């Protein structure tokens, strides 16, 4: 992998790797010793489980929060270690660069931690019960919101359903005085109760908007399920209610969610987060947090608005702060596979005649690409189906000049026609993927695509890597749990943690590739490879201490890994 650059050649068997810069002469703030360290740069002998399953045993951190040295022989560091230097005995545990969440939704994660969360709900009955309990303690007329349900993952089908989705009647009976909006786990569908539909003015005469669908029963009445662009019918009504709150209340609620999101990420070993969709008002709030030194991890975000909203409104972008960066634009071309929203070349195997949803016109995406190019921003396009990926590559090819390093990204890149796989490396387009999506979708993906398409082009990490593409990792939280351990496990095994399925394991990553996809590859995908993602000298001392050695522990032990400590710029954050 061409980005596993060999900084200082990592000749750790002899001594530590140091530099001659003034920073290297500073007194050390922290010495970590008795560790098994994977630095993130090329380290011979760690591809297979062995006694030599690490690169070094000690790490020295500067007062400025950078790596001073990494190695085995600390005697040469004597001049930099003082009585004030903190010592941390790692007790033989595994130390690696901090995880970089390559694609998720920061404020959405915060909201999910404060609102109803259905990621672990086993069936519709559990969800209805949770909403009913919340209604008892919610003021009449206030909206109830939640997220995370997925009908394909329930342990039993609902006996009153249409198209595999339950009908709203039972939920509406328990929440007659509260409008309810429950987002699908994918974020590409939602469920609304009767009260919410009444407020939104939705009835049997309401037409399907372009790029969306209102699910209806045999008599033509809405069932409560809204897919893709049809979600706007409900979310616009919800946002109208939000606007009745004072600006101060809205900001305070957002800040409370951000605090929750930071705590959750640091608890799970994440030191940097790449946010896949930030609004203008959030940009201002993030800047305030950064200037007040209130961001406890590194945050890189994609601006997400319509072309009309962004055109002529790009002043101050890209923005590079201390821990906050906005240097990318996000748009989308289709929906999600689970809700039949992924845009496919050929129809769904289990839904003949239907090829999914093209949610944004290709022409509009092309205009946004021009905007990104004009302002020196990265373009990040949500594309899940093979048709959406092909059209995105076509537009990017039109704008990307040869040898121009723009690092444009396709977010998700889940289902790719095999003929398009080589184009990622040829164009320098990054496949910003999420390992956990593969195994999470394993229960239904083959049904949606058919065996042939699923085997040759679904979550094709091995094929992309072998073709020379850069593949990054993440969770798409709150679509999935933000935990990088489970996503790493999925990446290197293609197996569900519950043992229910293994999805075409020939496409799995090696352990080193899996770790690289969650560290240096993500840093590269944000033009930050000279700052973070590895533990080479002069890089940010962002690292995590784990109870299991992810290079060599048996597959069945990966999920038992505990985060023992998370450090950002050399400071303990968890």
C-alpha cells in the first residue's frame, strides 16, 4: 500500500527514531513504556501473528503534544526525560495511533445519544413500547424523535405490515397527543405517527415527490413510512416545531449533544472524526468551540447544503482551525440499500423492475463538483448503488485533471460494478467505506442484489485495494454504533459479531490493512497525513491503548478488546 510510507525506515531493532528539529530537543511531557506499539508506518514482521507483533515498546511525547521518539532503547532519550515527565507503564498492552472515524455524523451521534435509540431493538413491539413510555413524560404537543430501527434486522415480522414495514396504527394509538418521527437506521427512511402526518398535511392525496416514496396500504392511505426525499414532508414539519424554540435553547441542545458525542468517541478510542454533513450554523458553533479550546478531539467536516444555498455563500471556506477543519462539500446521488434507495444499474433481485432512487440530479451534482473545484474544497459524494457510483465517477472524471491531487471521495461506495473498480485508483478517488455496513447488511444484501452481484461488487475492499485504491473506514454513526472495534472486526473477517452470517470473506482486509484504513488512510483522505494517523516523530501524539493486540489476537478475541486509554495531543482524554 503506497501510503504506508517508511518514515525514518523504522529501524527500531537498533534504537529509537529521532529527528534533528528543535522540537526533538524539548523536554518530554510523557513517556510510555512496556507497550506493544504499532506505529502505523511500515513495520516488517507484523503481517502474520508472531512474537514480533509490534514495532516498538516505548513512546516519548513532547510538551507540545507531538511524538518525539518511538523505539525500544530509551537510554538515548535521557536528556529529554526529566522529573516532570509523566511515566505510563502500558503493562504490555497494545498501543496504536488513535482511530480516525472516516465517515459519520457528529451532531447526529450526539442527538441519538440524547433521544430514543433503536439500534439494539429486536422488533417493532419493543420500539412502540419505548415511544409510549417516552410519551408519558413528554409535554403534550412536543415531538418525540428517535433513530436506529431496521425492519430487516428484527427477530420477528410484524403481523400488520405493508412491504415489510409495520403500519402506524398501534404507535398512533399510544401517542395521540404527540407527533412522532423515527428515523430508519440508514437515515434514508422514517416512520411517522398519525399526529405527525396530520401536522405535515399528509393524506392519501399527497403525491410522491421526485426521488422519494410515501408507502401506502391497499386502500391508498399512508402507512407511516416515508422513503428518501419523501422524508422532507415530515422533517420539514418537525423543523418548523424546532424553530419555535429560542435560538439559545436550540444551541444549548446542540451543545449538549456535542458533549455526549465527544465523550462517546473518546471512550471508544476515536481521536479524530470526519463529519459527513454540517450546516452553516454548525460551522459557526464549531469555530466557537475550537477558539474556546473546547474540542477534545480533532473534527474535520463536510459542508452539506443545496447548490443554491452554497453558490455565492462560500466566504471563509475552506477553514482550517486548531482542531476544527471544514475543507469539503458533501452531496448525495442515491439512498440506502435496505430501503431500496440505492440506485442500481439493473433492478433489485427481490424487487423486479425497480432500480432504486436517484435522489439528486446528476446535473446538480455536477454543479456542486464545479463549486468544490472553484473553491479548492474536496468533493464528497454519497453513492451506494452501482449506478450511483458509476455516475459519480463519470462526473469526477470530467473535473479531475491528470496528476492533480484533489482527493475527491465517494462516501460508502458499497456496490460497484466490477468494471468501475479500477477507476478509483486511476482517478485518485478515495473509497470512503464503512466496514460495519457490510456485516450489518449481510442479512439482506444478497437478497437485494442476487448472489452474482453481491459476490463480485458488494463492499469490494479486497478488489479496490488490489487495484491500488485508497480505502478508508468508519461507522456512519448514528446509522451504526460508532465503535471502531466492531467495524475493524467486520473488515478483517467479513463476519457478523453475532455469528449469524459471513459475507463473501474473499473480500476481507488483512489486519494491517484494516488498521491502516482506520488511521493513516483516513488522515490521507483529509489531507492530514503529515499531521496525524501514524506515530512517527513530529506527528500528533494521538494514540489509544487497547487490551488486545489487534495485529495478532485470534479473530474470536477482537470483539473482547477494551479501550484502556485515549490520548489526544499527548493528553489523556479518556
